[in-house]
C-alpha cells in the first residue's frame, strides 16, 4: 500500500520572522496537499535544508537579511533537484523578479489560507505536467496582477506588441479578447518562444503562426500578413525574408 505522504508536497517554510513561520505552519497544517518537513529562518539555512531535505515546495520570504529570497531562488536554478517556489512577501514590487525566476506563485502577506491554497494548486499542476519541463521553449507566462500572478499559456497568445520596455500580450479572440502588459523586451521574449509556433514580423510585433492566413504584396516592396480575424499587419523589411520563407517563397 502506497504511503499517503507520497502524494503530498514536502514543504519547507522560509522566513526570518518567527511569528510569520508559526502562522504559515498553522495554515499549512490545514491544507491536505502539504507536508511541512522543516523551517528556515534565513536564506543560507534554507539552501542547506533544501540540499538535505529535497522538498517539493518552498514557501520563500523575499526580504531577509544577507541572503534574501531572490538570492536563494537564483542559487536553486543551478541545482538538479529544484523545488517549486512560492514567494511570500509583504511587498508587491517583486513580481517581475518572481516571473524571471519561474516562481509558481507570488503571495502577499498577511497570507490568507484560500490564497495559499490556490498557490499550492498551481504547484501541484506544475508537478503533474512533467512533460512541459522538458521543453526548451517558454510554455507559459506569469503576468503580475495586483497581489498575484496570472498564468497565461503561450498557446493562448495570438499577438505580442512592443511598448517601450514592456510587451502587450493579446490573448483570446472576439468578446473573450483581453490584453496584458508585461515588463519584458520583445527581443528577450522572442528568444524564449518556440520559432515553430511564433514569428516576428516587425520590430514591434510577434505573431502566433497559426493566426496568419496569407501574405499580401502592397506594392513598392511593401508586404503585409493577413490574419484570421481579417486584420492586416505590415511586415518590417528586416523580417520579410523570414516571413516569406515560412510561406515557402
């Protein structure tokens, strides 16, 4: 008979405030999917315990003296066994760093039980989708929104526009269409997207290839792509050879 604990996320709580650790332990005790295997009061201790205990999940405070949560997460990117990370912080201005470090979630203090349960559900979903981690290309984006991160699968993104230091993601179609701003350069995002699925047509625009229904020559060497929604977008001269190659021309 399998050990029931095998289905739980072995969890390490990291916070330099004893009361915060105690509160998190109380909340975790009421979440069936969690098994707390230890606590750490600073980043250096956290790294030692992660190496010794190999937890599945780390509830990681961001602002700690000396070795902070960001430093812990960066150190873990070099490890073979990398636990899922949920950042827990009293500050709402670290969401971009959390996204860059591929955190599962970003939870603001004081932590509410229902909010932590949603973060745990995300950690379980990521563990259950092991095939995704084998891909070298970005499969999801986490968009900072108020006190949490919104998960957007790249397969849902039809168009990406550059807006200075940000990109605007166009998600969904028709009445369900919506947009999100992400602090990320379009060049940096292009490098992480699967070129079999996305193509850059202009210095300010990336498209999902399956949205393109045709190419149109507008004269004087100017070309446009025609989209499934009937819209036409101009192709930048620098990107024209790659777009033509996609169409076999």
